[in-house]
C-alpha cells in the first residue's frame, strides 16, 4: 500500500490545457469571491496562514505553543521567544503572504505535472498541523480537509485529481488578496486591534497601512505569476 501511495504521489502526468485551467480558474473565482464560497475557502486559507506563522516561528528559533482554528474562520498561532526583534517580525509577517506563496508554488508544481503530489502534500500539511492544533474545531477542520483530499487523491482518476489540484491552487491564489481586503475592512470597522498589520506596526513603528499594502502587493504578484503559469501555453513562461 505504501508503495502504491508513493507511486501515485510521485507520478507525473501532462498539465491540463490552458483552456481547461482557465475554466477552472473562472470557477474558483466565482466560488472564492461569493459570500458562501469564500467562507468555505477561508478555512483553507486560514489553515495555510497559520502554517506560515508556525513554519517561520520554528525557523527563527521560537518555541511553538500551539495553533487554534475557529469556526468564524479566524485562527491564532502562539509561540514563545523574544517579544521583539527580527524573529518576531518575521513570524508575524509570514501569515498573510503564506496562502499566496503556497498557491504560487503549487502553480509551479502543476506546471511539471505533479497534481497528485500537490494534493498529498496538502494531506501531509494537515497531518503535521494536527500535532500543533489545540482545539476541537481545529482538529475537525484538519481531519475533514485532509481526509477528503486523501480519499479523492487515492480513489479518483488522474483527470479528476488534476482538476482538484488546479482548483485548490486557483482558490489559494484568488483568496489571498481577498483576505487582505477583509483585513483592511475589519481595521476600518474596528480601528486598531490585534491584526497582523497592527502587531507589525507596534513592533517596527511603521504604519499598519503600509504592512497591509505590502501584503496586498505580495498576494497580487503571486496571483499574476501563478495565473501565467497556469494559463499561458507551455513554453510561453
């Protein structure tokens, strides 16, 4: 079984045609920017967002205490270490760009035909996050997400696996800028708070709006480059 799993995860197949990819991108756009669809996709975005915080925290030597995922699609990652300094700044900074950068990396992976590998990578991410999440709702999100993706990757045909992988990547690329828009809306509605941008402002003395702008630029740049990778015919990019 493990050999079969490895074979499926590492096997490559031709990328989808640009026409099919564009159609899937339009579908992902409709889902991601609709109120109900975005709420569903937002759980995946939050999962990757918190994974970004956790990964960078570990890389800079902070001690991870735990992650919580909430039913309102928010999340929090707690780590211990110096309360200020470059490590803390990098940890806080990592959240909002993480879904966009993961989407961009996914587009590059799909360009080489590793759709199944991408989905199994998402299953592995959910499994690793289970070790860090500290609330029941967070575990349920990870189990449902990882279980559904794992079953689909194991049982579905290659074409269906590729289509699902493209949808996931398009959803990440398209939802990342929207998450930044929602961040700024919340800041305008509630004023200063505990958002990543406000924390970065307190840590660096730089206005929070500039950090929001940086998040937006990174997410839009990843969307443009990722979309070109997914849509333009092979050899153009």
